[in-house]
C-alpha cells in the first residue's frame, strides 16, 4: 500500500486497537473520504500463514473484520451482493487457482516418481 503523507496525516494513521485489520480500517476510512484508489495488476508480495501467527486465528480475524465494517462501512451489504462479489473475485482469480492446481499436481507427481 502506497499512500500520500497528506492522507496518512488526515486519517491519523492506523488505529492501534486493530491488531489484524488496521489496513482494512484505513482503506475504508480513506474510501469514505472519497480518496481515489488505483489498481495495478502486479504481484508485489505474498502472504503465508504460519503456525502461531496472529492472522492464523481465523475466529479473531473474522471478528475484527466484522468490527471494522460495523464501525466504518458506509452501508450494510446484502447477501446477494456479497455472493456476487465473492464469485466475481473467484472468477477474476480463476487463472491463479488453475495454475496452483496444476503446479500442485506436478509436485505430487514428482514425489510419487521419486518414491516419497
């Protein structure tokens, strides 16, 4: 996330009460102010969940996401809209899912050939 200093100062940075979703809270507040976002279709990092990692606690993560949306979301999102958004995301990312599936099958095949 790259943001102008003026936006950071206007919003007061991240809210420290959120341990897992401070960035989500920041984006929602910026969106509510009408700050423009720009999407760049580049992969600039990866995220991996490891044992003992805070974001690995899905119950805590979901509770914090719900708290952020309850506080900062501009409106309630209906079930149909959530369903549509979820499928739109999945369809957009379908090439990535297919590539992961193919790569995983290749890796399992190599392990079988190696006798592991």
